[in-house]
């Protein structure tokens, strides 16, 4: 069965999505004519209601936009954050057809047990419990049909939505944001890529108290991923010492970033569980972002520039990312967001990641201040690498707040810096990428 971006699939999805995008455009234009602007609750709620009915890739994109400062107006961020990226579970007959398409007509003989009812359903696929012939309990991640077609159709409609927002509320030029979202979403459809990065993460995290499932390559395809089932509790339900859990979460994200220039771009709480015997499980690797080592060197340089109150070093870091000839006002504005991201890492004491802030509001005040300033200074086109850096930082910080965790984040971060260097980072990344 050839599902690679089929025209018929795209046309069906265009029909579903196109009318809603066009309707949003008309409502947005009417709102502007009435002088209400785009950043109003009614318009945000109307768009979210339409997306919620569609489900699928565009809902996943909206959730990501909710965590990227200034990608969309504040009221849209609030509304998008409430969307649930799930789809109706495929029925048993549908599952059987999909498994046959991936593993052949005799697919059932390759498992000693297979639950045709899904354990979990998300925006791009669903997970089933099963056992291999040797009795190993596994999680079977099965992609919905025609997802490549749905992604391409949804991205074309995303252009309509972002184009309107860029035109009428253009503090941020979102063109690179769109391209970054498109690339990462296409990658997430490739389960062979995900399997390779699961194996890479086993190497990167081998010295930490974090477990990554083994992949069963003989049972996996580009749209089917079979991995060991790791037992554990949801992190918000676990009996784990909260501060230990937070430490492991921090290291599971920052260690690959500082040491290998690789991040897990979706540190959603649903992607982790806790096992009392061995600690943290990291389960989903669909959204892994590889950076150039030079980009991460600028990340560290900016941290040092803020720590040392060194304006020239900060300007050099921004220049490395493409912000050249910075005015004092624009640099001060960028420093607001940088100060927010790095603030907990600079404070050498045991503390919450943020104090007197609800998890859902983490970063919101700083983003609104940056937005207000950028509207006066003109549109800024941030590097596309920021998209998943910011998304992950916001998501991870929100998890720490919900946990009520305290750590000396500065000490944890400095430990990662001490264990790496530009030369070592390049060497490690080359070794990892040669495997994947």
C-alpha cells in the first residue's frame, strides 16, 4: 500500500481543512474592520473550535505554536494550549488492515499476543500492547493511514493562518517558524528515523538514571515502531522523590543538548514515566532536533554573557545566530527573553524553576513584554532553531512547576558545561550521527 503523500489523501484533507481556514480568514478580516484586531477571545475560540473538530496534524502544530513566544497573539496561545492532540482510535478491522499493510498477511504470527484495542491514541498514530514470540512485552506504535497527505494539506492551511497573523500582527516574522514546523512534522512521520534516535539516546543517556526502550527492528517499518514496553507510572502520579525526578528530567534534556547538540523537542509529561526500581523512562523520540555545534556554542556564549554582564559577548552570541547590527533597543528586548530562559540557570541556590507563577502561565509575562516592544521596533525574524528550543524550555519548565520541584539548576547546568567542550561536542555528535 503506497501511502506516500497520495493526491487523493491530500484532496480529502484539503476539503476538510480548507473551508475552516477560509472561514477563519473571513472572520479575521471582519474583526480587523470592526477595529478589534486579531488578538481577541472570540476569534481565538472560533479557530480552536474548528481545529478541535479536525484533529490530526494541524492540532499538533497549534499545540506547538502555543509554546513558542510571539508566534501567534497571546489569546491564541492560551486557546491553542487547551487543544487535545488526539484522534479517534482505529477499530479492530482497521488496525488489522494497517498491520497487514506494514508486516504482511501473516502479521499475527509474528506476535504471541496483540491487543487490537489501542492503549493510547494521539494525533499521528496509536499504541497497542503486544508480546513477541519470545514473550517480551512490547509497545506497538501504529501510524494512521494517509498521514503524509494530511500533513502536507494541513501545512498549506497553516500558511493561511500564519500569513494573516504576520500581516496584521507582525512583531515576529513567522516564515522560518513555519519551515521548522514543517520539517520536524515530516520527520515525525518516519518511524525508522525515530528508531535510530532511540538507539542514539541509549548511548547519550547511558551514564544517567534514564531508560530508553529497545527497538525491535525486525518488526518495525517506516510507519510501524515496535519497542520494549517499559513499566512505570505517569510522572505526576509517581511516588518518586520529586526533586530526584526533576533532576533526572533536567539531565535527560540538557545532557544531549550540551554534550551532543541534540535535543528532545517534545518534553511533554506524557512522554515520561517513573519506575521505582530504576528511575525515569523516556518513551517517545519522534521529535528530535539536531543542531550544528556552532549553534550550541552560541547558546553557551549567551549564558556566559548574561552571567558575566558582558554586553559584547551577548552581542557576539546574537550575531552568531544571525542578529547583526543590533540596536540597543532590540538587544535589550532580546535580553528580556534570554534573561527569562537563563534566569534559573544563573541563580546559584536551591529554588523552583519559577516562583509565584502557574504552570500554564510560565513565560507568558515575558513573551507579552517582548511582543509589545517588537511591535514598535519592527518585525524580527528569529532563527528557526529557536522554535523547538523555546518550545522545549517552556514545556519542561511547566513540568517542573507542576511537580513543585526544587533544585540548584545553576549547579546542574554548570556540571553539564564542565563535562563538555566545543571539540568534544563535535566529536560526540559525529559519532552519534554516524550510527543514525
